[in-house]
C-alpha cells in the first residue's frame, strides 16, 4: 500500500470508532457517558488485533485487545450477537468499565468475523457494597458485579435471563439498561459503516488486509522512533501510599532497557498485592506501556496494536501490577495506572534527559455518591477531577487538566445541579500547588459541593501523602487534600474511604499540583 492508501485507511477506520462513540454519547442517559464522555471505541480484525481507535481514554484502549481476545476465545459470536464483559482478570480494567463486543461477518453463514467492534463505557454503578462501585473494598466481590465474557444479545435481541440478572445487581437499572442499549446501538452503527466502506471496494476481506497493513505501518513508525533514541538501561522505584497485605512498604520497580528498535519494560521486583483497591489488572499495566510508547512516537503515528511489536513487556504474576482474583482493583485502573506512567516518565527522564516532563498530579481524584436510604432518592454519581500537569522542557505544566490515562470532560454545573440534590459552591484553580522549577508544574483544582440531601460518598484518591515529584532539580507539586465542612468546621478526610454526608455538609476536594522541571531560578 502507498502512503495515500495508508492515510485513507487510517482515516476511514478511525472514523468508525469516532462515530460509534458519538452515537453512544448521544443515546446514553447517564452524564458519566453523555456529558463526561467516559467511554472508548475501537476496531479490531477477526483475530482480535486492534487496527484503529479514536482519541478516547488511554487506560481503556490499551486494555481492550485483551477483552476482545477473551470474547473470541470463550464464545462463538454469530451475526448480530453482542457480548459483554467487565472481568478485570480477563482484559477488563475495573468493574464499572463494561465492554460490549460485536463481530462483523462477510455473510450470514460465516463462522468467523472479518472485524470485531468494541465499545467500553464506565457505568456510574455496577452494584457492590457502596453506591458508585468505586469506594475501597476488601475484595473484588464487594466492588460490584463481575461479568465474564457472555452473550448478552442474540441477533440483536437481549437474552431475557441475562438482562434480568444484570439489572437485578445494579442500583439504577433503568439508566444502566439505557446505557447498555446505547453501546449496542453504537456497535450496530459501526457495522453499517464498515459494510458501506467494504461495498466501495472488494469487500470486507480487502478492508481487513488494509487494516493489517496499517498495523504493520504503525509498527514501523514505532521502530523508527525507538531507533532514533539513545540506547541505555535505567531502573526506578516509585513508592505507593499503601503497604502490601503483608505490611511491607509497597513500590513499583521498573527496569527500562532500550536497544536499537527494541524496548524492554520489566517490572520485576514490584511488590505483591496491596489493600484499598489499588491493585492493577495486567491489562491496565499494558495500557500504561501502550500509552508511553505512543508518546515516544511522532504525532502522525497511527494508534493500534502495531505500537507494541517492538516492546518486550514483563509483569510479575500476582504482583500489584498483575492482580489476581479476589484482590480488589477499582483503584488500580484509575490510580495505580497513573503511578505506572510516573515510573515510565521518571525512567525516560533519566534515560533521555531534557525530553520528558515531570510527573503530573498522578491521581484521577475519584469520588462517587448515592442515596443513603433514609433521604431523597437519586441516581448514583461518579466523577474524576483534573490536577496539575508536570512542567517540562517545552514549558510549564497546564493547570487543572485531565492527563495521561484519563481523558474525560466535566459534568456541566447546570446538569449536575438539576439531576442531583447538590449545589456547586466553588470550582477554581488551586493557586500555588504547582511545583517550583525552571518550568513550574501546573496548579491543581479546588472543588466544593454542598449536599442538599443525605448522601453516601466514596473517595478513591492518591498523592495525598507522597507528592508528585519534580525532575531535573524541579520541586514536587502539592499533595491533594479532601475535607468535610460542617457548621463552618473543616475536617480532613482519608483519601480512600466512604463517608456519610448530611444535608448542608460541603465536600471540598483539592487535587494535587504537577511537579516542576529544572532548578528554580534564584531571585
């Protein structure tokens, strides 16, 4: 294929992912999907190789190939079927992220798909002990309903027994049913678009070959990008804010070796399982490495499974970066994934000085809330909050921005206050929270929300005791803080906990700032 063909193939296949996500956003009902756009869509070949995706959520995209392959290994898809799964030990990220998968077949009698389409969306509740399914728990069973690969729709019609089982385990079944239907509708639209593209050429087989060529091209682009970087080997250790289950200090250990066009990413020595739901499934760790390699490539590099062709990834089984059942994983997806990125960033800064910015906030600052049972009834709510980005050789870090493994929007205040018994009292930059340096780290965010009805609040945040580090002599950013304000009195809360808030209480969250880059100038 020539360059024009490759560019057209990339644009066509990525447009399918873009349009699937757009349809899901327009037809979903929960603000987490409709407003915050916490979802991702991708296109795979018949063997489960990701050939294209849109610019969605990095932690979803690098993991989805493992989910799709789990579906293909466990199930026999037929035309019109839709499979579901969220199992974090089969390619999932954490339980609220539910993936819908559909095959695209050359004919109604074909037994193997030419393409596979997938849409992953974060549902505001998936059952479990706490509203929102994100508060720290002792095991994965308390985090919510775990769905192995299963057929949810046969020929486009939901299986009644499966549907009843799903809805019986969720706090807002009407919203969940509507959001799942939005995912299924997005997949059906994606199939229509692929068939229209195939009809303009020589069928799905030729389009699939073009997708394969695009994967090979991405592999060559990544190979050239790695070849251009100096060879070397470095090791880093990034501590966590929680101990291992055995009581020892927990840390991520990384050995990064670059030789020619090959990159070895070895997490040997990383601690065993930890508590407070901060274990990461293997798919999440893979996502962080996928994202890192993409950041090393030129801006016009296609994003697909070809990026990892030159990467030798080693993750110790049973470690906190390859969690095994029944260890809880809700925070591994949203928090520990950011710590893996920190490790990769710090290693790259040592291996290739003056090329990488300092780590940013390093936390998605997750919080959820739902009704208490003795107050007003309302849907569960989930939100991530932005923090400061790290300063770098190109300039200071951005203020209050989603970064690295997340890529979501904020719920508009008008929607938030109209659907939930809350009032937003403050949404502002957290001045002075960025780390000092030649290039200062970005400022975090301060958000204050007053509850108008009793609520059960879940918090899942990190970087509240260990600050985001600076690089090349830069200073660390400020740690995060979270408070309950009641009757004018402010009480600091544990960043990973669940709390009851009464009507009139204010939740105040201050997210971390980014690390500074370079030694601060003397005044």
